[in-house]
C-alpha cells in the first residue's frame, strides 16, 4: 500500500508520498499539499480503516494510506476542519482500534491531480524531481489505476533526473520546526542512556578537530553543567552531547532575543515556539510531558535548557534514534535533513528507512550543501566539543 504522510513544520505544510515498496517518492509543499487535502475532502465519504496511533490519525483510501501527523497541531489549522468534522459526524472514536468503512478511491486519483515523481535509484545516476500529470480520462473511481499501471504510462528518463531539493520551497532552520510525536515507541527507564558505537561513527566518518578544552566549553560546563545534567537525565539524553550543542549554539545564556530571533543558551526560536508547546517523554515520571512555551519563560536559563532538551529528544525520535541525524536536525530542521537523506538514498540505491535506521551509514552527510538552510557542517561543529569517549543515546 502506498503512503502519504502529511505534517506541519512551523507554518509550512509538507507531505511525503511513498510507493508500496518505499523506493519511489515525492515531496510536496504548501499548495501541493492543499491539492491533496482538496482531493481527500472531495472523496471523504470513501475513507475507510480509520485508526488512531499516538497523536496521529491514519486512514485508507483503498490503496493509499494517509497519515496525519500530530492531530493536536493540525486541529488548530482550519484547513483540516473538514476531516475532524467528518470523523466526528461519522462517530469515529479515535482509539487505538481500526474501524471499517466501505468505499474506494485509487492512488491514481491523487496521481492524476497532483502528479507523482518516479525516482529509480542508481549508483551513478543524476537525480531529478519530475512530476507527471496523467490525462483525466485515464481513471475513474470504479477502476482506479495502480502504481504499476502508472509506471507503464510514465516512462522516466534517468539521464534527465534532477535532485529532489532543487524545486522545493526553501525551509527554515530547526527553530521553525516543531516536533512530530513519537509513533508508539515504548520507553523504559533504565539509566536513561544507552551506550552505542557512535564514537566509532564519529571517528571513522567525520573529520573532527578536538576543541573539548576550549574556554567556551569550560564556561558552559562551569556555569550550566548541573542544569544540563539534570534535564539531560530527565529526558534520557547524553549530557555531554547537550553540553556540546549548547556550546556551539551560543556558549553563554542571554535573556535578550538576538538578531536571528533566537534566545538563550539553547537558541530557541521565539517566533516559532512562543505560545506553543513541546512534548517529550519524561523518564523521571515515566510519562509523556507537554510544556507550554513563552518568551518570558525562555529568558530563564533553566527553562531554556529544559526546552532545548525536549526539542532534541523529539528530533531524536522523529529521526528513528539516529543521533547524527538528530544533531543536524537541531540546526537545519528535520525536513531538510530528511530531504538530504532521500537524495543520498536515491543516489546510492538504498532506502530512506535503511539509512535512517543505521547510524553507521553517514554517507548522507556528504549531501549537505549551502542550498539548505543552516550550517552544513553543524554535526562536526557540535561534535568537536564532545569528549573523545563517544556519544551516548
């Protein structure tokens, strides 16, 4: 079954569409996502298999699975009102159960309106994002085309493929993104950390100059070390890594919003987070914790560090516990990092899932360029402040 994941990062609507084998995909933004929503709205009576997973809503349109990530966030967006109203009118109870409804709508219905990119991975192929529109006469609700049918109609010229990120909207950095919640991973409190071979990844794959003895790092340790240790332990993070991030981000707390719109030691973007909330798993209480954020609260160094830890934990979960990807996401945002990994996946003939689930595969780091927002060398700049004995997850 093909899958479309719709989510909201800051004020940007995004969607990623995968085929059944997860080796062909298309990234959509803003108006394109609205096209998807309009199609869903037009055919909402044909929704089936509605179920709730954590804070996501899942439903099927026959051969297409639709995932609405973070329903609490989308509920605040009037463009999604029709979905929530429809589910309410149909008395769907959003529990962790599946509810059956009769109806059918094919993947081709989406394809014919908004198009799909067909990307064939090859080790020495130039990449491209091409969108193909099928004639309206090629489908009907009663005889929807399968993806295989589409592939017979749409022939991809591999020699003419461009990279996926060339024609997409420019994203903001991590401070413009809010976390996508953890999808059903059970958390257990042990010592709140789990040693992995991340140090080997860093030593083997990254060219890192050691700055662990720098005055900037020592200042952070001396003035904020106890606070960082406390909140890193609370949210199951490596305190040395949070210290390294804090050192790279600013190195010294300030209660004044800087020229880039960020505040404090952890450089929380005020325009994005003020008046919003972040959710993370609290290992001390054994429960998910949601915290409301305000500018006044962010001026306090304790709260600033706490929120920075919660944001990083949310990125770590979204990036499938891949520490290196989570670090880069703290600067670029998860949306940009995902696009980088997708580009690398296409070039290397691998799948996104295989790469993100393997922390030893850091080949995607070579695909970071200045065309993406933020610092393309952020991972290296953070880890140079990290002790040589390895990162803990």
